[in-house]
């Protein structure tokens, strides 16, 4: 049996973290997804699922957030995890300023589009995926190759 995998997905607002992670998460059975903007989602879902009280029981746990690109924040989160024998796979999504501007506009966000997060250096050791000119499915497929390979080598 392979190790439990914690997949951390970082990147700028509007880069596609939530969209990609939602599709990615549903492609793995016995998985959980925690979005920085939401709460736990599990597949298959049941309100009575005892796994929600103990994340150790999932094969794949997906966590997407803007802030996990920051070393201090990511390490603080990882330090408090009590699960044993799991692997961490970090993925940072990026795109061009033009693509970010288009996605920001498409989302209908009234705020000014910021490139601050886009230009931060990815967390050391993360896989970096440029999402320009790729469909959600293409990005998911690229991520699945990384996830399925890591921890099983």
C-alpha cells in the first residue's frame, strides 16, 4: 500500500487553484479537499463520515490556498499535522499577467487585478505548472502524473 499523500496547491488568486483542485480531487476515490476559502469536501461524501474527524484515513488530501506559497505559513501548517507516514507534494500554479487579468475579469471580481502573488517565488521544491493555454483537464492530467509518481518511486 502506498503512503497517504498531502497535495498542496499554491498560486495567485485567479490562477485556477480552486477549479483545477475540484476536478483533480474528484478523480481520486477516498480523497479529501480543503480549500482556503471553504471547508472539507470528501469523496464519496456523507455528513456522518468518520474520516472527517481524522484526516489520516484518506489516501489523498488536497489543500489549495494562496497563502501556502509563503514558507513561514506552509511550514507552520505542516508542523501541526499529526498524521504519520505521509508524503507531501507541492504544486504551484502560475500563468502570464495577461492570462491572470483575463481570468480575473471573467470571474467578475470588481477589485483591481494584483500581480503580487503571481510574482512571488514558488515554495522551494514545488512543481511549477504554467497554466497558460491549457484546459482544466490538461492541467489535471499533468498534476495526476506528478501525484501518481511521487511517493510510489
